[in-house]
C-alpha cells in the first residue's frame, strides 16, 4: 500500500531554532559566568541575564523566552517565590532552580512548587549537566506547544475533523464534525461511524470506499450522511489511512452547487452499475469534442479519459461502420435533434462491437443547443 498522506507530515523538530533562556542571579559575576559556560556548551542558545528578580516578570511578559534558570537565595524575591509569581501571571515556560544553597528541605520545596528541574551549583563540571537539562526541557516545551497549537487549530477548524480507530469507532472529533449531522460530539465519540449513514451508503463504504482507502491510503469523494432526525446530508469527504490503524476523516457539508455535483455523482454511479457508457460533448466548440466521460464508457471502449477528452466520438468508427448510420447521426446532431440507433464501433484493441447509441441535445434558457449527451451500451450478444 502507498504511504499514508499523513506520513508526509514532518515530525516537530526545533532544527536550528535558537533557545532563548533567561538567567537570574543576584550575583552579577556568577550569572555572567553561567551565560558564558552555557553558550560554550550549546550552539543554539541566546541568554538574557538579570540580577534583580523583581524585574523578571516584566522581562518575560515583554519577550519570547523558552526557559528560565534562577538562583534560589536572592534578596526581596527568592527563586520559589519568583516561580509562583510567574505561574500566577500565566507564564508556564520551563523553570530550572539552579542554586548554591542546597538542602533536602529546599529540594522538597522546589518539587512541591513545581520546578521542572532542580540542580545545585558546583564547579564548571555542572554546566554540561545544566545545558543538557535546558536543552531537553526546551525541546519538550517546543513540542508540547506545537501539539497544543495544532489541537487548537483542529478544534476551531470550520471543516469537520474526526479520528476513527481500526474497529471503525470514533476516538475523536471536533464540534464542526458533529454539527454536520446536527449532533453533539459527546453522542458520537465511542460510537461506530455507520450510525451516521443510511444502509445503502454503509454498503457503499464497505464495497467501494474502504477497499480503495486500504489500497491507496486516501479516498476523496462525495457521500451522504444522515442527521439525528434522519435527514440526508450531502457531504464532501476525505479519508486518510493512518499507519497505526484507523483513519482520519475530514467532512464538509455541501453547498447548493456541490449538491448538484453530488446528485450527478449518484446518477453516474447508478448508470455505471447499469453498464451504460456516458459522454457529454460541447456543441459550441469546433467538432463537438467530448468534455466528459464516465467509467462505464472507459470499460465499454477500453479508452481512458486521457485519450478521449477533446476528441469527436467518431474516433470509435472504422471500416466496417455503416456509412448510412454515420450520415444519420451527423444529420441529427446538425439539426440539434435526438437519435437512437445501433452502430458498429471499434474498441481500444481494434475489436468490433455493436453499440446501442442514444444521443440527446441539451439546451440553454434561449433554446440554443450547448451540449449533447450520449448513452451507450454493448449489444454485441444480441446481434450474434
């Protein structure tokens, strides 16, 4: 199976992004030394040094920072009081307590207060440890921030987004997804997807859509769900297979124009099932070229869309095609009239077959013929 479209999305990676770290210590020589050692240990760090802890809150509110490293024993505001002030202000970047005054009591207080890391100052050998802790905390913070932003984007998206597990059960959906079916998502999470579709559409999913999703990794198309009240909901649906099993669904209710497209798609499926080939030509263009064909036409003739669009239907004719039948067809088309006839045509392999052909004109509001639609069926067995 081709790789899932989701697998093309790169994982979060800070790459060469700079880590912006605030260092707080009332001893100016120590805080400058910490800055120098950290910049020696980490290539992607930029530091801001502060010696007055009461200025930290204003500094953090005015800039974008990824981590704070603070001493504990400082005048007017110790490290844990600083942490508490930051959290009350809604600043939740990683906080490292890097203190020269260490004890089990301070360590216990730090853990209780919610510091992300606790490290006691020592000699230069402590800075590689501190650098490693900062790097790990910042990368984790970046990843969590990315996930949170992505989740908020999904939650607020206009498109309905849902996740279905390998058993067909909804594990997640945003409110927009549930709203398509006039439901609350609490009613749907934990339920099987088939509760949102009528029986005939459920059969189509099992027979057509899900097998294609399994083979191709993605399916896009038109489907029809049902509301809580049982009303039909024409929808545009994108399904993407997940490597871990199950799939992601993106659903959007169709507008009026899209509903016409959905109706045409439904009729095409019905005609395909009936074994009819369909072409539509543009009567306003030179030589009346084919502008649409269905799968039934491809199966009937062996020609794919690429080799048919833009050509006149006469390419199916050959030496054993009856000239009088061809003349009758041309005269009816020139007159903008409908015609039903049997004609010998050639398929893509050069094999003859009897084609029962019905052609109907399509007119605009002024009565001008703008298109012709042709319905075709293989009746070779009847002519045997």
